[in-house]
């Protein structure tokens, strides 16, 4: 590449379809912002469902098919979209196997014919399984155009695609009690620090939630359970005997439940920092909980034939091989993802929460020794661009 090319702003297109649980668009939105803010890239984010996306980005105007948001151009991606894409893109990211539209494929092919092929990334789902190291950055040739696509596997291994982590993330901790107090006051829960522990619950529908709630009611420690709007609220409402809505607060025994609105990324990250235990789901909230340095229970997205349990075991085993973990955490992780009706003593699990906290901090430190996903992606881009 010539000096003039290096002085130009790199242009990146990210395509994302919104699945029912927001994880896909959540990851793509975080990555888009990091590439724009930290690498000064001109990012265009194509999303097929702006209404759902707006729950993560409240200032988004759902009725606008194209708009500027947080230094990023957000475009509505419609089925059979025939918009003529004339812009040159240096990096094209296909989020989680969503198929690029033909107009983009044709644009990329034209660039390639002109001697300026973009670096084409297929951003895959997170996995702790060892095989991702062998498959990471594996090339695949498009049968019609000859364009090369590279599979990018986020994971916990140093040889993988890494994890999303903004440069400023770890400096946003709410460790100081005065900062925490302000955060809770903004949420309208001024007495949050009076409880023995604070737990956030962001989960899919899970019958195990009922057992957790019952154990917390009769526990000798007081618990503040914070539930952002999610599918888990259906189970909690059944347990409470009435439909719960945002702002509701109910107390039974040692347990107080507060229903929070669906939170944007910044507010949710703060919630994770402020709680003593975070119960999370899917991928985006799972990764963010690890950066908080607080204990977590992860509800992995269920798959047929319990294939998801292999991914769960891979994660738990890798953590246990990297830092000291208490057996109760391993038991609780398995219990949280179990379909068995067997009762579990959540009070006895949580009695070891202080041990879980030490492990969570050690795990956070272990991960921060590695470079983040965006940095690895840009290094890979530089390598591929240098070949052209």
C-alpha cells in the first residue's frame, strides 16, 4: 500500500440480522463503536430490525432508513434490498453467518477486479471449545466470485479471535462506594447497599429460577434481585402470583425483587459492575459479565440434543484449568443449565460467593493479559491488506 492509502480513513461495513434475543446485534453494535472510536474507521452498520435495535440504542430513530449514530452510519437492511452500493469498503464483516446481499458481493467483486479486494470476515459465535483455534481465520473461497472469506472465532484462547473489550472498559468500574451509591440512586433504589448481596438476573425462561427465588426467600442473608426486562420475567411473575412490570418492587422474606427496564449497553455494564453476582445468558451479556470481575452464572442458549452443554463444559473446564475455582461454582453452573426437576440448594451454593468472587477477579486478570478482538482483527486486516 502506498503512503497516500495509509492516510485515508478505512471504511468498514458490518451486516447483522437481529435474532430474538438481541445478542447478535449487541455484539455487532459494540464492535462497530469500538472500530469507529478507537481505530477511527468509517463504519456502516446494516441491521434488519431497527425497532429491536433501538432497545439497545434508545436515540435511534426507527423510522429513518439511514442515520448517523455515535459516529456510525446505521442503515436499515431490507430483504431483497436493491440499493446500489458504490462506496469502497476495506473491511466487510458478516455477523454470525448472515448472508451478504448480492449488491455487496458484486461491489466486493468489482473492488477485487480493480486490485483492491476488501478483507471479508465471517464473525462466528463465541465458543470455548478447543477446535476453534484450528478453525480460526480459516479461508473459504466464494464459488462465483473467487472472493476469500475468513472465519473469525471469538474465544478465550490467545490463538483465537479474542473477546470484545473497549480500551476504557476496565476503567469504568464502580468500585468506590460513593459512585455505586449514585448509580443505585439513579435507578431509584437508594437502599441497595443495605442488602447483604445484590444479584442481577438476565435470563431466558428457565424453571430453575423458581427454585432460586424460593431459596433466597428463606435464606439468612438479604438479597436484592434486579431483573431487567427479559423472558425471565414470565417465570418470576408466575412465582409472584401476578404480572410484574417495570418499576415493580416486591419483598418476600429475605428477598426483594425489583424489575428494571430493558437497559442499554452503558447502563447494563454498570449494573454488572454494581452487583455481587450476575446471572447472564447467550453471548453478549456473558462476555460483559466476565469483564466486570464479578461471579457469574451463565445460561447458554439451548440447542437440540443438548449440544450446548458441550460448549458449557468447555468453558467451565477452561476456566478451571486457568484459575482456582470452587466446586460449588461448577455445580451451580451445571444446575442452572439443567433440565432436571431435581432440587438444588442455591443457598448452599451462594454461601461460597466470596470464593467465587476471588476466582472471577483472577479470571478477569487472566483474560486482560490477552489482546482484545478488535485489536486482533485490525492486526489481521493489516496482514491481509499488505498482500494486496
